[in-house]
């Protein structure tokens, strides 16, 4: 089967042209790609150059060498209007324009298609309304963008990108300001849109645990090099452990989550079952106690339904919450 | 953008109708009111050469009040429009027509001309030929600044850097003007101060023939960039991602704003606060961010406000007049304060 590719980065080198200084190369030898319908998460530690890469892909700054191909055509040969019909971009910047309604903001997406004065045709109006409906903002058309919540505004920005009707949508940290439920909703929405409209969605994010569950592909930029593949591939091949220079951050392959490696204070053996056991283990882990199975523990904890016991050199003490248990151990 | 629904279209049409009526009303009032009281009938008769009316009245109406009223319309429209453009491009609610240093450039031209030649015989030349040479040097000054700004803006990407450069340039010019003032004679100093007070009355019919086409060109350029102005509201990143060629677009908008503000400053002196206040009035009145509505709105509203300022500065029925700049400041500043208090946070345009 022939592999369909929507966006392809070939030997791409990106960075900044500095005035009076040598150009600063931020990332090089990038060979990454994504297919239509895929949601790709660009992940990497702070300052590694995620934003620079996204801004380059959006056409804001030239790249040093290599090429970016959209549906096989180089981004380099496109003019401003053509680029705007190929790539849409959602930045981290919060738009604050008084008197601007949600409809008008989404309508900005039709900008590369409208005439010199910006008149919307009936088709444009339909596309805008459709985009608003797709992100679940029906009924918000006349609300001013300055009077909606962060989550709603982010949806409106996504609707705007959708109305721009480009094969590739790029989002720089779309979930940065949002609460957990909104983070999940935005990820879910983007995935749905990518799949339904056969668009490629490329986003950068620091919500790694959510990204691992929701995205189709990772573009992983680590200090040692870059990788691409399904999130599950990244786990199995151990790429995620290379992500951060900080030796304290590790990836727990069993739990599928990142965790902070602590220096252990004492060894503890825990008895119990079900949820009380799970969460007692987690609490002790958080406080820096090493959980042991076979080795000789410094003390033991017995986790019951509504009762916890600490057994320390034959003395037993009872508690009725994890909080009290931890306070005692301190 | 231009998602104007039918009901909204009717509302906007109605608002423009009201504005147009006000414009006609104030234009008529400006012709009627002045230090000499002329009956309404005589004013109307003055427009018909065959009609019988006193020659004095005819001269006052046709040669003084009519050019002055037309100048007021052009001035208000030009300053308000360039203020709107600057507020949008710089995304700064306190930006006005003069942020690029245009007024400073004009002041430098006038200061060099009036004060620099104070020891020579140039005064005689200046007073003999009237305000036109003054306008010419002011124009020259503001356009040299404009070229400088355009040159810098092709090299500097950051909009805030441009804003700061404009402010610094204005300060530098003010310093030079202060030095010139210090060394100049009393009569020349007075001539310069009077220019800085602003005046609509010094523009003659023949000068209007220069003023009007220049303003027309500036307005035309502004209309041509309405779509891009809308995009600039979202910030330069978004404007770029929507396909706006930032540099080209910015240069054309600066050209328009400089042409508008520079020409007015040259002929009428630096008139303050109209350019900042009128766009805010229009945003409140029309409740829109769309420049397709705002551009014509500020043109008409600016004209009305300027006609009103002119009527006030004439102190109808009295022999003295107030400095125009003081009147526009006293009208403009309360509007800006009201905006700040009403909006609490004055964060954006």
C-alpha cells in the first residue's frame, strides 16, 4: 500500500538569523512526516526549539537548509496567500479585541479566500457556521471573544483554523491555559477533526500524559536526536526516557506516565488489596518511601477499607485516613 | 470581518444616516457662526452669484468661512483616520497620528524655517508670502521623517521597536526645537508658537487645491488596506498566517497615515487628541472591530468633531478666538478618560 503523506520535513534545519551574529541553528537533521487524518504531538523539553520549528512550518521564518513539503510541494515556492491556504496556525497569544464576536473571529479563517474588501460569500458564511458547529460553539456566534472562557476561546481559535480549510493545522501549545477537562476535550476535538476532515494536526504540548493517550503520532525531539512513531512505539523503544536532560524525570513504562525520581527515605512493605492498596502505595511513593516486596523493610503498612495500620518494631498504630498516616510517618 | 447580517446592515445604515445628518448640520453651523453675525438667509444667498446680498457677507462666507469649514472636514477626517490606522497597526489604544514622529518632523521644519532665519531677512519673505511656505517646510519635515520611518520599518520587524523609535525621535526633535527657540527673537518665537496652536483659518482656497487631493490620496490608500487592517487586529503572527504580507502592508498603511497627518500638520499645525479620541468614539458607537465600518465612520465622525471644535474656538459673536489645539485637547481628553473609566482596563484597541 502506498503511504500517503501530507507534510514532510526533509533534512530540515531551523533557527534564527541574528543581526550581526552568526545564525543560530536550533534544530537540524529533522526528518519527520505525517499523514492526512493524523494528529501529531511535537514533544520535547522547554527551550529545545519546538516553537521555532512550528513557526518555521507556519511560514513565519525561513529555514536554513532542507525542505518542507506539503502534499509533495515545497512550502518555499508558495507566496503569502498560497501559504495561508496550506497552513493554518493557532498561537499561544490570547486575542483581545473589543467588539469582536466569535463569528467574526472564526470568519478571519476565510481571509485568504475573500475579495479585497473581505466580503464573505454565502459559501464562506456556511463554512464559518459549520466550523463553529464542529467545535461545539453553536449559539456563541454573537458573543464577544473577550467575554468567553479560555476553553471556549481556544475552541473558537480552532474553528478559525478549520474555516481556513488548510491540509495542515499547526497549534502551539493549544492546551496551555486550560483546566484538565478542557485539555482532554481539546485533544479529543482535534483528533476528531483530523480524522473527519482528513487534515493533519500538528501541535506542541507539555501535557505529555494526555498526549500519549490521545495522539496518533509523536514527533519527539530529544537532546540526542529526534524520533517519530506511535506513542506506544515511543514507550516500547524507550525514547521517552531520553526526552529530558534532567536525570530525575523518568518514564514509567508500566504506568505509562512520567514520574519524578526521588531519593528514598526508608523501605516499606505494604499489605492490602484493591483501590486502598493502589492509592496507599502512591501516597508513600510520593513521600519518597521505597516500596519493597522481598527485602527487609524498615516498617510495614497495612491498608484496609477505612483503616490504616503502621507496624514499626512490634508497635502498631491505627489511622482512619492516608493523610493522618503520612503525618504520623513525618 | 464582513459577516454583516441583514438586521445589522439596517442598524449600521441608520447610524451612518444620523452621522451624515450631523455632518451637514455642523457644516451649516460652522458657516453661520463666527465673530460676525450673519443672518441665515444672507449666508445662503452668498452662494448664488446673482442673488442680492452684501459683498462683505459674500466675502466672509465664500472666502473665509467656506474654506475654513472644508478644511475642518478634511482635518477631522484625516487625523481620525490616521489615528485609527496607527492604533490598529501598533495595537495600542493611545497611539495617534503622531506616534511615528510626523508632527515632530513638521515642527522641526517650521522651527528651522521660522526660528533659524530669525536673524536674517527671511522674516520679510515669510510674512509676505503668508502661510504657504510655512506649510511647505512643515510638509518637507514630516515627509523626511516619514521616509526615515519607512526605511527603518523595512529593516525592523518588531512593531514595538518602531513605536519606541518614534517616541525617541520626537524627543530629539523637541530638544532641537527648544535650542532654536532659546536663540530666536521674540517675534519669531511668537510666529512659531502660533503655528503650534493650530489653525484652520489660514488655509486659503488655493491651498485647499493642494490639501484636498493629498488627503484624498491618503483616504484612498486607507480604503485599499481595510482588509489588512482587520487582520492586524489579531496581531502580526495571525495576520501573517492569514496571508498578509506584513512589511508591504505596513508600509502602505504608514504611507497613508503620514500623508494624512503630515499634510494636515503642515497646513494647520499640530492638532492634538482628535486622532486618538475619534476612533474610540466610533468603536463605542458602532460596537464593531470591522474596519469596513470603522474607516468611513471615523472619517465622518472626525469631520463632525473638528467642525464642532472650530465653532467653539471661534467663540461665536465675540471678536477673539481660542487656540484650536486647546479646544481639541479639552474635547479629546475627557473622551479618553471616559474610555479608561468605562472599560476599566484599557488594554487594547
